[in-house]
């Protein structure tokens, strides 16, 4: 939580705050400033749910950073938390759109599912949400196809996942 608050302070210092809110509003009325943004509906919808203001944008960012930090902490402790927030701070630019903060969180949720060796239905549920944010969903779909193929092809040489060969365990 403290790291998320520090990141919000950094956003207030570095970012142009009204432009991302305006762009997110344009996505929901099918008038995005760039055609690539058409498929990114998750963050603008959450932003509208929270109020479509700069305060709502900052609240959404804080919630996403807190969840992403918690997932990073669960995966690898203090080092994971430090890497997550340091990467966020280093990649922060003047135009930081609402979907930019959700992508790392959705990816961290995906990595948590992979590390926890969850059933495929967890991945399907996460994919169903993530498809409205575009890029992270493509990685998840690719993993959902390649993991069973790797398990089938490599058979007993695997331990828990296609990403961890037996000789690494």
C-alpha cells in the first residue's frame, strides 16, 4: 500500500492527468484517438464505473498498483514487490493511460495462476476478463495452447509445467 501511494505521488508529478481520462472516455463512445485503442474496454469501463474523473483515474491506478504489488509479493516476496514497483516507476511517462496500469496486474495474475498450477478453468476466467484489455489476453491464449502441447510432447520429462523442465527442478 505504501508503494502504491508513492507511485500515485509520482504519477501526480510526472503525468498529464486529464488526457488519459479523455482518451478513455473516447474509447467507450467509439471515438478513440488511435484505432488500436478500440479493443481496450476494461480500463475505460472501470474508469466510468468509478466516475470518469481524474480522481477516479487515480483511484483505479492505486487499486491496480496495490493488487499488482500484492501478487508480486505472493510470488517472490520483497524482491518481487521491489521489481514490480521499480519497473512501474521506470516505465512511467507523461501520457499514462488507464489500461497501462492494468496490463502488468493482469499479467501478474496470469503468472500467479501458472505458478500455482491451477486448473484450466481459472485461465479461462482470467482470459474472459483480460480479452477486454487486449495484449495480455494474447499471451494467455498462447500459453493455454502451448502448455498442453508441451506436456503431451515431452511427457514424463516435465514436472509441474511446460515452463519448468525436469532437469531444472
